[in-house]
C-alpha cells in the first residue's frame, strides 16, 4: 500500500529492478496514497508519497500529507541467507506514517516467499508512535528513529499456478492508532474511519504481461483495499531503434599505395568540406570547421540529431573514413554546441577498420578513443555557413506543482512554442510563448514575510495566459580551453527579466567543474509581456558539479536567491546512458522555517524522458516534468535557460564514455 | 509488376554503377549519399529476372525479413577485410562474412555484431545502450547438395544446416554455398525480434 517493495501493508526486503520508476495508487477506508518509487541504485529505493486522509482530523477534517521513504537492501538474498533491508518511512514529513524497520525476505520454496521483520514507531505493534510534527515538518527526527518498543511483522507470498496471480497473507504490526483515535486525541477525528478487528491481512495480486499490477486485499478484518501500480524502466525498455544505417568502413589498400599527392590538389579542402558536409548532414550534424593534412584530419561538428554523443562521433568518423584518402590515418572530431567547442575525440583510422566487426568492439573503441579539451577553431579552419539561421519547435509541457500554503497539488500544463535566430555560431536571439491548458490561477493568500517572487504564480497564470515566457539575446564565449562563458539579456524567465552572466570552468576529461553566475533582474508584470514591476534584485551562485560516475551527478549551488535569502541547493541526479534523467533537489536558506510552509525547505523531484526512447527514432528532443513546490518564495532560484553546465555536459568525457554502446550504430 | 521490379533494380544499378570499389576516392561519395537517401521503393515479391540484372557488375542481394515484412535490394558498398556490407536505397544494411550475417542496421532491432569461433555470440543493444549477448547452442549438419534457383539461374549448392537453441527458443540457420565457396542463399537468425533474415545473392 506504500508504493515501495512490500507485502500488503507491511514492508519486505525486496527491491525493484535497478532504475525502475513505479507509480502506485492505493486506498482503503477513508485513506488513499499516490506514490512514486524510484530504484536509485541496485539496493536503494526512494519513495515520494502524497496521501489523502479523510475523516482524520478533528471534526472529520481531511488531511493531505507528503511523505518520503528510503529503503536500503543491506544484503541481497543468497542460496542460504535471506535478503535483509532497512527502511525509513515518512522520515522527514509530518510523521503521520513515520516508521522504521529491519526486514528479511527469503524464497523458501520455488513458489513461496517468506518475510519477517522488526518495526518501530508505527510498526511497533503498540500505540507508542513517533510524535507528529505539528509545525512545518521537513526536518528528519534522527533522535527518534529506531527508538521505543519493537513490533514483529511478517507474511507469505505464494505464486499460484496461474501465471501472474499471487496470494499474500501478512501479520501486521500497524495498530492504526491515530486513524482509530485509540488515545482520544482531541485533534483527531472522534469517529474512526474503520475499526481494526484483526492483525491479519490477505490479498490477491495479479500482474499483467505489461508489468502493471492490480491488488485486491481484505484488511484488518474490516476493509477492502485496492491497489494499482505501473512502472517503466529506462534500462530495460525494449523499443527498438529505427534510423538509416551508418556508412560502413571501407578497408584501405596496402600502405605502399597511400599517396599523399592529393593534398596538393587545387581546391581540395573545399571539395572535401563539401562532400563531408553532405555526408554529415545526412546524420544530422553540421560541419563547423575543418583542418586537413596528408596524415591527419580534424573536424568541428555540431550534432543536431543524436541525443547520444558517441553515436554522432561514430557516424562522423565513418563519414571521414569514406571521404579522405588512404594516407589520412588520424581523425579528430570536436563537438560544438552554440559555438562552443566542447571536447576533442581522437581516433586512429586503423582502429575503426580493425574494430568495426571485431569481438568486444564497443569496449575496445571506447578504450582507444581519447577525449580531451579541444583546440580553438582558427579563422582559416572555419567552414563557411549561412547566417542567420532560424529554428523553431513546439510541444507540450507539464509539471506537477505542490502548494506549500494549502497542501494541494495540481498540474501546470500547456503548449510551448519556441523560436530562435542564430545570428552567428555564438550569438542568438529567441524566446518562447506559452499557452496553458491547466494551471493554478489562485492568488496568494495572507501576508508574506518575503518578497513575493514565486507565490504570485496564480496571478501570472490568470493574467498572462497566453504569455511571453522568455525573450533573450544570448552570447556564448570561450576565453580559455576549459572555460566557458554566457551572457543573456532580456526576459530571462516567466517572472523575471534582466541580465544574466555565467562562467564555468570544466575540463572535458575531468569529472568536476566550478561555475559562477550573477544576475541583475527585475520582476515582470503579471501579463507576461514587456513590462516590469518595482521589485529588483541581484542574485547569484557559486556552483560545484561533481560527476560521481557515468550516471550520477551531484550539484551544489551556494548563493543568494530571488527573495534575497542566502543558502544552498543540493541536486542529485541519475542520468542513464539513453538520456533518461531522474533527480531530486533540496534548498535550504536563511529564511525561517515558517515562511516556507510545510516542508521547511524547498525540494522536488524531476524526470527527463528523451523522446528518442519513446519514438525509437533519433532526436534530441525530450520531455521534462517534475514534482515540486512552485510558490514558495524562499529558496527560489532564477530559471535561466541555457545554463552552461547543461549545455556542455553532453560533450564531455563522462557522457561520451557512457554512451559508446551506440558508437557503431 | 515486372516492370516496376526492373525499374527498382535498374535505379539501384544507376546509383551504384558510378561507385568505385576502392571506396576512398572523394568523387565516389555522392553516389553513396544517393543510395542512402533515395526514396524507399520496396521491391515486389516477384522473382528477379536476368533481364533486370543485365549490365550490373556490382554485387547485389535481395533481403527479406519475413517476421517484420521487410524486403529490399541492397548493393555491396564496402569491403573491410573478409566482410562485405550491402546497403539498400532506404538506408538498411546487412554485413556478411561469407554467407554468415554478422551485423544489420536500419532494421529496428539490429544485430550489432556477431563474433565467430566455436560458439558464436550475438550482440544486441538494450535501450540503455548496454550490450546484450546471446550465445546459441548450435549443431551443424551438412545436408549435401541441393538444386536451387535464384534470378532464373539454377545452381547446385551445398546446404549446411545449424540447429540452435537459445533461452528465447529454437531456430535453424541454413547456408546454401556454391561449389567454389561463393554464398548463394542464406536463412540466418539475427535476433529474437527480427527472427530469420533471408538473403539471395543475385549476381
């Protein structure tokens, strides 16, 4: 019922498959839960839950509650020992569901799985619960975890001969003390939603071939419960991939025939540039620069087709192998984005030839490709291109928003139209228009101790729809091989406009970087046109980026936020090789807890889904959505587009090396 | 129908006939581009005639993937060591070593590679770009000579058959090879999604 790996209402020691994202909706009596579980690593599961408890508060009032769980499998199951997991339920919310547990699960027969656990607080089998945080919640109560009486719970899961159908039975140590108001608490409802007659729960669970699961349960001798869950897994989805085949490598003749005379032919560079540009264009890349000699060729390309950098590199390398005569034995491919050279990938042509059909060719080409910072593009090496260039796109957007003031959540969704004119590789002008289909148009309620930098969202949605979301002039530059810069001027985001500048130092091959951003901004009018209100502020952050593995990145931003508060934001994200991105962030500033509303600090989760994994065709487009507080004024950061780290990371070592699976595709 | 078939092969021939088999001459590249980008003219299911192949010196194959209802002609556009890669006008490619298929591209669920040896290994990519390897258990049997007809030409071929088991099920590979060792026809399993790919060498 909690959306994490569990029996029925009790936890188990199981984990979801690595990377799985699971949505669960469950309910019984007057209680329902909507949960998102994410298997963050092979052993660590995180759950975000939004619960509705009708007839819970005094006078039959409804309570809406957010809660977070963490579940960690300490030991995986072996032939002779069970899997053992430790977990924290509702560890930083209002503690309505707060519990801690240590649990073991074991396959005891081919079709029978047993679970036995110890529980604290809500799972203690007593009425001695962790006290409710009647304030704003959001701060972990470390001193109360695994304290007090201990309860025992457990259960069995039997896989029936009918494929997909399982039968569950469990002994519950949750006494539903508050829901039954056993202790006569005046703040809770005096008429219980159900009466707990039994410790035993039973359930029938059916898993469809698609993986969706439906569960019907009989709970506590009194209630019928239902649960539906569905999942997706970025790692194991199987959608195929439809694209034109890459050019094959043509083997070269004997070395003695590798003449270098061709380099002296008139117009050879222009001819090669034309033919290479044609081949690259078929694979969605633009030739930005070319440097040729008889043994070595270096190209600068802007990949506009593939969301996976190694695929663009692989295609470019094969195009080079088709165009250049046999004497050229060394290729260098420099990835460019918004006029910024991101990294140089050096390859030997001989490796391309010998590895194209070799055993372990993916691993071997990854080993033999060298990634480092690129040289500057000299004027003589720039291939002529026509400017200005215009691009546009449109698409839906959606965000699940949480209100810290009334505990409600809703969807903010609509259509966004984007357009941009590139006046040169580094200078562009463009913006976006939005038309919402569903949004919160409620004006802020009550006084605020902070400038209303975000809590006026409802007014923006009411007055400025459709509205001009952004309109900026952007310039990028690169003062040193590993230093990137950006200046943006105009309507920077839907609520603020002004000037934003950023410098980022990050070498292509290193796994960390440092950035500095400064913004002088003024609050925009609610109509989302060109006018401004009186509030203005200078904000900025120092940012550290740490690529902990090919998939996991941590980002720490320290600085001043839009309401003038000072603090920091920690973001942890996992980005799969195929571009799926799942992450969470938390912001803590010097604003007092009450000003934030429930939760005490700003936090949220986000998911980015690359469209290529949905359409099975190559595209760089993606859908991004999230669940976050949108109208908390504390900890609000300017939402500038084109932040440098986001812009350059795909062209750096971690992302390239993590995507070599597609080099040969 | 026959006219359309002849036109399809003829168009392919025109596009490839300018290509040098040396492959590294700058002037040959445009033809390769044309092959990759010409509109996809799915060939008819009619038998190929010698008339429609007249004058074509480039190696040409006909490929079918019955499970996916895919069918196309492809011309050899690259040789790298002992492998030949054939590409269709619509950008599908098949790479072979002798009669054995070792890679496909542009078919949706492609065979990324195949290693030889006593127990061959088929390599695919999952959606997270990680290698997925399948190692069938196969038993080879020589079934002697057979008479087959390809493009109105009768051949006497040696038929080699492989009966294979994988976790996904069973399949049979069949290789028809001319007495001089040239491949004539192959029915080769290339993965659980595509199943068997059928290739006829037309010239």
